[in-house]
């Protein structure tokens, strides 16, 4: 190749050709059965080194080969090489400038796990180099930068996968799937929080002296290590934490919110940071027919107009993130008129059926049985079935212990869940889509969704105004991948679990009644 034509510029042209081929239904590259995806890593800080090199990539040595790493801080590179050594792997070339790595190394893909403000240019350059990209969330520092990336993916025919690992968590996928199957009815409200009781600050090593080369990129080591605490390198709680859970809400509902109001401030950790340490917001979605989460309401009152049961409606989400109390930690509660899902710490899902709906289904089953008996020549009065609202204003009436929603996590119908499973799954999917075609669930459009949610939330906090969100932010003049796809996940029969739970509750109630009767008798 002519020395004036770099591999990067060559791959930029090749990427456009590959994109045309992909649209036409051809794969840009055919992989042999034992051929691995060659991965370069840009950013070997805690997330890149621990979550990805130490976990997600570690279990996929048969699919992905780390061929080079890049970081501007020597300590991060040294620590990353130690991770490889501890795994029994050979050292790989290291780089300071990621562009040099893209030029020199034969790569198929890159992982970008750098501070948020660096994502956009690194992603654009990597796509131009003809590479697939795994980029940590949040996608970019601005909404327009995220839209740029969607356009660049279309131009190059390459996809981007953003690090929203919940998209690969079997509990979340099953909850989305069962929501589509009407288990919890119409979603009416969502509650989520990420609460911790710590400063979120990291301490750089004492007496560390930056080299001349490091000083070209790092002017202040404390700010470099604590980039999340500053608004010029991060966007605070909303992009570092909030976008995970706003991604979940948008996923369940099948669209971006229409508006958001919020408050936040730097109220407790009075150090040199400028990003908020406490935020509280309300998001509102306009639900319309055709959206994944839209559902016609059941008629539960004679006062309800049948012609309005399928009308558009609104769903609101309350979200908070604080750094002063860890109670509840992080979870999402998806509340519907039939029941709720509570997704706890990414490690379990609890289903809470609404009492009125259980009573209604029991009564309906009796009515259907009576109708069947009558049709078979065994007349009997069919009971009237009228959906009733639980009297939740009576103390204890709405108390619900819930039922654990289990999933099969292996081909032997095991249900043991490992805390890193979603991370393992997302890397398996990344490699599979590169080698065999397809588009990730957590694709570039999913990255745009969470970017819109997070940045509009910050705008509401920092302006003190209710911020309208233009649906055209999701519009392009070309076909884009679906940002709301999910997997159907098998697991133990939920009806059996509910039956068992009902039997246990009935036994507890009988035991309590027997105990009360005995105490009354003894007192008499």
C-alpha cells in the first residue's frame, strides 16, 4: 500500500463499501469457525480493566482476542497488562494515542471505556476505520453527538453496542417479554433510584509523578482519576448512573419521554467537584397506539367510556440518585394495573400481582367453568364477574410479599444467577453479531435513547424548567435499528409459583386463626 494512504483512510473507504454490502444483505467479512474477533481496548481504567477485561472478556477467550490496549496513564496500562498476566495471557502492544493503535493494529473492533467527554471522537474515528464499536454508556456528552454516531454507523455499515448491560440480563428480558404478554397490564407508573452513601471520589496513588508524555494528556491527576465529578468531563449522576435506569423505562414503554422536570444540587460533598450529588426528577411519556408499551385499559367501572379505553395516555417515572444514603440502593419498579415487577440490583426480579386482578381471574375461571358445564348439559348459575378495586386505603389491604420470578440461566434449566452474567452475555452477543451478522439489542439507537433521557434530565435540573423533548430527535432519513428489542426467556412456571404462594398464604392465615382461637380459649 502506498505510504501516503494510511490503513485508517483505507479502512474508511472500505467501511463505506462494507456498509453498502450490509444493506444488500452480504456480510462484510466471513469468519472461520475458530477465528476470533480481534479487539483493541481504548481506556483501561477501572471499568475497562475490571468489568470488561477482568470479567466480560475473560470468559470469552474462545470468541474474542485482545490484541492491543491504549491509555494515556501508564499506571492504567500496567494494571491492565497485569490482568492479562494473571489470566495466563501474553502481554500485548500498548499505546498512548488511540489513533496510532487504529493505524498500526489489525483490528475488527474496539472497546471504548474512557471518560464521557472523549467518547464521540473516538467512536467516530473507530467507525471510520471500519471497526465495530463497543462503547461504555452514556454514549456521548451531547444529544447531537449521539445523533452523529447513528449517522456514522449508517454510513459505514458498522454497528455500535453501548454498555447498557441490563439489555442482556435475563431477568429484565423476561420482565419486558411478560409485560408484552399482559402479565402486569397497562404500565401506569415507574419508580427507580440509585442510592449510595459515599463521596464517589477515587484517591490517586500518593507521590505518583507524571512523565513528560503523560503530562501531554493529564494536567491534573486528581481530576483525571475523578472525571465523573466534573461537568466538563462527565455529566454527573444522570449520565453515569441515571441513563441505565432511564434506558430500562424507555425499553419497557417503547419510546422516549415527552417531557421532564427535576431538581438537583451539590448539597453534601463540599469539595472541588461541580457535578450534583443529589437529583430527583419526574419524566413523562406520551403513550400512543403502536408503541411497544401501549395497552388498552380494561373496563373496571360502568362509568368508564368504552370508546376511550384505547385512547392515548401518559406514564410518569420518578427517579432519584443520591450520595448520602444507601437504603434501597438501586432498582426499578415497573407498576401496572394488574401487577408490578421490581428489578433489584440487577440480580433478581420480584412479581407483585394486584389483589383485585387475582380475585377477578378466580371469579372469571368459575364463570367460565359454569358456562362450560351448562354447554355440556349441566346447568348451573354462572357467577357475575365484576373487576373490583382493592381497598388499598385500608391498612394492610394492599400489602403484597410478591413472588420471585425465576429464569433459566443455562441449558439444564438451572436458575443460579451470577452477578456478572449480563456482562458476560453482552460480550457474547457482541462477538456473535460481528461474526454472524445481526444488530445488538443495545445498539446505537438505544444509546441515543438514553443519551436523550440523561441530557434532557440535566437540562431540567440546571434550568429549573420543565423541558419538552422533541420526538424528532429519534428521526433519521434512513432506516435505523430497533432500540427496544428483547429476548423471550424461559423459566419455572409462574402460575405454579403463584399457586404455591397462595397455598402458603392460606396456611399462614389458618395457622394465625388457629393460634388466635386457642389464645381466646385459654383466656376464657
